[in-house]
C-alpha cells in the first residue's frame, strides 16, 4: 500500500501538499478561495486518500510582530 504524507498550510496564501515515502511531491493545491472551493479541497483530499495510507499535519497558525499584533 502506498503511503502519502499531507501538509496543510491554512490561510489565503496557504496550500495542501502531499509527498510520498521517498519525499517526492505528488500533488498540491492552493487554498485561496478565489482559486478553489471547499468542495474542490475535499475532493482533492479524498482522491489522495483513496486506497492509500495517509498521514496529515495542519500548521498551527500564530500571529507575529511583523503582522502588527
């Protein structure tokens, strides 16, 4: 069974990316709501997970002094 590792960088400039066990990027998709819908994102993740073992990580978002916070 093929294994994919998915990383999710939330936010308008974020993306979803998947790599295989060799570390090769196999797929990616922007999260910009002007480019993709929630259904697009859901379908993308479902396709990646179909028949594969999948591990995913979501970036913990925090503000920084550069953001004026």
